[in-house]
């Protein structure tokens, strides 16, 4: 739906800087070649980050169990530490990016990731593995919020200059990340034929290239990005109810997405007798994002306001959970038994396409001036805490012997509640 700079209704609103008229073309698509050199660099950075990271991560748990000889609970603990040192500390990386600029934070993160992968390649004792994993996670807590917040800020500038809807830039950023997450495991699987050490060193090599490229290409100071000199940002953030409401809704989406690794494997095991079909379902999700994210974002941008886009995405996710929940009492197995799970993956992925880019594009409108890094990091950290608590509750639901449909229907209610708490656009 076309919009003008004076329209303020939810139906026609596009996010932008308060008080600044926008020139938005509803028909233009964010192509990589049409963006600024800095935006192109940051989007390709996301691709490279995920190639290097996902070349190693999918094979880590088996390495820890088989080669290092860790017990199952300890493997889970180590993987949980990695998640905490990454998602839980995003807010730290974002605040540092606001204070010192993105260049030193991104470069420091790359150095730590190289050191972490190099250490992991030779780690044979539990303490060494934990140290390497903490370095790997904290590295992402530095560079990811710095890159994401600058992409969001640059997307706002691109939109204000008449380039088009900023959400499409964030969608392109999502596609780049998903493409890296698809290519990385393929690279890792090829190198695993040698050994896990080679996989880790290859991952470190990717980040060496990223570090060299950014040391050369990333500007010392990004024009228009003010560095924060005073404290108090966290206090203002905690009082920002509209931002915290967005965090809750985004956390509900991430909790739903996390069921790809918790509830879905159990359902696939029940229906197929093994978890072999999981790889195909994950591949289906990745290919859907890579091939359909930009068309879906373009369609939603022309027809839906940002809040309604997120509501529609959360509704699709809820329907996906309900689909499995309603089919579960029938006890279908084999190919027919996998159809509800496949439907869940498709609906969850479509919901992700509608929710994730819009949520990231919304943050600049809710953040205090000069605090975009802090708010971008907080979106990930607060959402990560919601996922941690929600995943524990989901595990209890799956283990307590409730009727087979109950856990899935309970999960279906979460995105419905999240849609209700989404903040509304101020007129």
C-alpha cells in the first residue's frame, strides 16, 4: 500500500525518524548494488560471520562427546555457556559500540573469535574447551550488536533519503545471514573428513579474512553516528515500556523458533523412528528464507503496517503449533506422520519472515538518541532470557505426561499472547 509522509494511521505507517518526513516508494526493492558501500560491507559481513561460525557449531556437540569424552550433561552445559556468553552479553557489546564506535568493537570481536576457534582446535581438557567456547560466544556479543545496530541506523538513513522501506534492508541482512548458515555446515562437513581441528582452523581462517577486510574497509568514524559520553542508558531502557513490550513479543518468536531444536526433534523421532528427516526440515527452512524472504517482505511492506506484519507472523507461528497439536492424537507415523511437522516448519519460517526484519527495523524508533547499539543488544539479551525460561518450561511440558496435544497447544498460545502485548504506534 502506498503511503505519504503525512499519514499517521497504523495502516499506512512506515517506521522512520520522528518528525522527519519520509519519501518511501512502496515498489522499490533493496538490492545490494543499490545500497551504500558501508551497508554492502555490513551485509556481506553477516554472510561471512555465519559461514565461519556454522562451519564449526553443528559438529561441536559430537566432538565434545566422542573425541573429548564429555558426559551428555556436560556437553549441554558447555553449549549453554556459549549461548549465554553470546546472547546474554549482547547488551554489553551494543553499549560498547555506542561508546567507542563500531570499528574497534567489531575488530576486537573478530580477534576473540579467531583466538577462540584456534584454542578450540587444540583443546582436549574440559577447562580448555570451556575457555574456548566462552571466547567464541563473547566475540559474537561484541561484533554482532555493533553490526546489527549500524545496519539498522544506515537503513533508516537509506529510507529517509528516499531509498525505500528500511525493513527490506533488514530482510536482505536476514537473507545474507541465512545463506551463511546454509553454506557453513556444508563447508564444515567437507572439512570434517580430515578432522575437527581442521574445521576449527578453517572457521578461524574465515574470521582472519573478515578481520583483514574490516581493518582496511571499515571507516574509523561512521558519519552521523554520535558516540555516547554519559551514563544512564540502561535506566532509560528499563523505563521504556514500549521497547520492553517489543522485546517480549520478539522473545516469544525466538522461543517458538527454538522448538526446532527441542519439540520438533522429539516429534520427528516419534513419527519417523529416527531423527534423520530433521536435516531435510532444517534445509527446507533455510531455503525458504533465502528464496522467499525478500518477496515476502516486499509484499508485507505494500499491504501491512509493521505492527500488523508482526501480528500476522505470530499468528502463522501459532497455527503451526496448533497444526501439530491437533494432529498429534491421531498418532500418525511414517511419511503421513511427518506432514504436520513439515507444515509447522513452513508456517514457522513464514512467520519468522514477517516478524524478524520488522522487529529489528522498529528498534530505531524506540531507542534513545545515540543508544541504538544498547537497544539492539538489549533486544537480543532480553529475548534470550525469555527463551531460557520458556525452554525450561517447555521441557517440563514435554516430560510431565500430559495429553499429547497439550504441549503443542500451550506453545500455540504463546505467540497469540505476544501479539496482544505488541506496542502500538503513537499518532
